[in-house]
C-alpha cells in the first residue's frame, strides 16, 4: 500500500494519474496548502521540505519515502514496469522530456502565477516575459508532437503524465498548437487520467 500525500496542484495530479494508470494500491492523504498543513509537524516528519506530492511505499521495509514529482514518477514506473521504456535510447528520451518539463515549463508557470497573483505589488512585465517563454516551450512541444504520437515518442509514458496537468492550465491557447490539441484530447480521454485529475476532491 502506498500512502499518497497531495493537494489539488498539477504536481500532485500527475502522481494521482500515475497511480490510477498503474493500478497500484494507494491511499490519499490531503495536505491542505491553503491552511498550512504542509508546515505542521506531522507532515514535516514525513517530508522535512514540506512539499507535496510525497509518497510512502509501505511495501518496502520501514516505508520508503519518495518526494519530488519527477522522481516519484520514475519510481512508480520502475515499480510497476509501466510507462517507462527499458531500451536505453527510448528510456533516455522519455526522461529527457520529463525533465525538460520539470525544469522549464513547470517553474515558469509557477513564477508567472506568483508574479501576477501573489506578489505585492504585482509584476505584470516580469510575468509577461515568463508567459512568452511558456508559449515558446509550447511550440517546442507542438513540434515534437508533429512527428510523434506522444511526448517521449510513440508510446504513452511518464512524460505525458507529467505534462498533461500543466498543459490543462492553459488549454484556451490550444488553437495555436494543433498537435498539442490533438495530444491533449487523446490523453484526456483515458479513464485513469480523468480519475487522477479529480484527486483529491
């Protein structure tokens, strides 16, 4: 059984999608970021960085704690034998796109949101610069999907699972990216994706 600590962020949703896709047994523990539950002693005892998502795999001795969504995706893929190729080149390409998202798209989106919604005073010029960067990255994704069915190649993988919840934040821009639009519809029709996107309620 896996204990899954999460909240309704795209970081958390990619793990709930993965858990649904793999069929691994898990229990959800909602950590309310809005009320500061992630800073309380109980959760800090599990993850001292106070970040979600976090999993505890109780199938491992003493309960293996894994943090950081990209690391969790790789761990769950290797545990289940799903959504990460075993052939070296194919595996490398999936991991490349996974980390391209983790280091470029995801931080840019969070920083843009913070500068527009949380920063006082708001910094619209800086946020606009990041938004332009995000659109350039979308074009990069779109170009990749022009020649591949999925982000990491021609098989559905943890790269798609990582990126899907983030892309949904900007689905109103899809008309400019026809290949992303096609991919988004295809991935979004998967039962596990729909279930994962609803967790936690």
